[in-house]
C-alpha cells in the first residue's frame, strides 16, 4: 500500500479543514487500495464534540460500504487519534491505523496511552506512525493558539 499517497490525501483534506477554521486533522479510509472516504474535523462547524476526522471518516466509509465492520480498512490520519477515535476504530474492527504525527496531549495509539494494541482488549489494530510527519507538523504550526 502506498502510505505516502494516502497520507497526502489526508493532508490535502487537513488543509481544507484549516481553511474552514477547524484544526488540520483529517482522515481517509482505504479498502483494497481504494480511498472510500475522506473527512476532516467538523467539531466547530457542527457544534458536535464527537465530529473528529476519524469518526466522520468511519461513518462515511460504513455508509458507502453498507456495513459496520471495516475489517479490511486502513485509516490514514494526519494526527494520532484520541481515545474516543481509537475506540471507534476498535469497534469498527479496522485492520490498521496509519498516522503522520504523534499527539503528546491526547494520543491513544502509543503516545499518551496505548489503546490500539492493548493486550487486554479483544481487538488490536496494526499501527504505523510518522508517515509525512514533517508535512503534518508544518500544518499544525500554522494554527493560532486558542
């Protein structure tokens, strides 16, 4: 799988989020080498604290594929997902998570807590990190401090 290609798509979506006043967090869902969904944070736009990019991408992928189990999906995210998003990935039975930059504040795929591969949980997700990290970090450096 071409990690850089799909992360590039996530980064393009993150730029769209930034242009709309959201954090530059975006995700794309890939099944069989095809992008089936793309999303960015919509928290401010929708006044929905659960409208994180990963959750929105999972919802869209499930809707398009007509199923709730996404065992053959890989999620590409510009930012390490939080506990809520990793929980959604686990509940969706996603095969893998690929993210660009870690989150020392809320990362739940190894930075703050390891939910994605926790041995006590019934599911684990393959995790790959650092893909196009410099590009993602550069986007976050443009975000004004709130």
